[in-house]
C-alpha cells in the first residue's frame, strides 16, 4: 500500500489482519471504510463513494462479487487491489474478478493469530 490508501473492510477486525492493518492504514494517512453488513451492493457502492483503493475478503466474498446480479454491480472507477486468503479461489473466479476491475493477491496465514505467511503472485501462464 502506498500513502493515503482507502481500505474497505469485509473481514472481521478480530482477526490478525484486523488487529494490524487498521493501524497500518492509519499510519499511511489512509482511511478505513467499514461495512456493517457485507453485500455485493454495499461493496460496489462503497468503492465508488469512498474511492476505495484496497480491500481484503475471504474467497466467499470474491464469489459473491462475481455472481452478483448486474443491478448490484457498478463499473469501478479505478483498479482495486484485493487480498484474499484461505483455500485458493478457482482460476475462473480470479479472472472474473480481474474483468470487474480487481487485482487479487492470494495469501496464506492463520488470520486468527498471525498475518500472511506466504503470498502467491500472478504468473503469465
């Protein structure tokens, strides 16, 4: 993350990512945007309204976004960097997320106790 990020929360802040990243965003002069209820419409609306630059979410959130009805989707004004964890999402989901305007990075770690232990980077194939 660069200076002044705008981070959208779709994961619980009681996980390690929440303990550490809220302060990391603030330290960079950024803004934390919190959702009371995670929904595709809420995510797309928040990205457009608050100019969200980064977000995190479980693979189920990615699935929710790519399968959202067109009435709930919005064209993103810019690329949104997203980190996901747990089991790797299927490649079809990752490609659809990219088409929607998200740059997805997969990481692995035990979020309840420790942040990302490994990160999977994109490869040409």
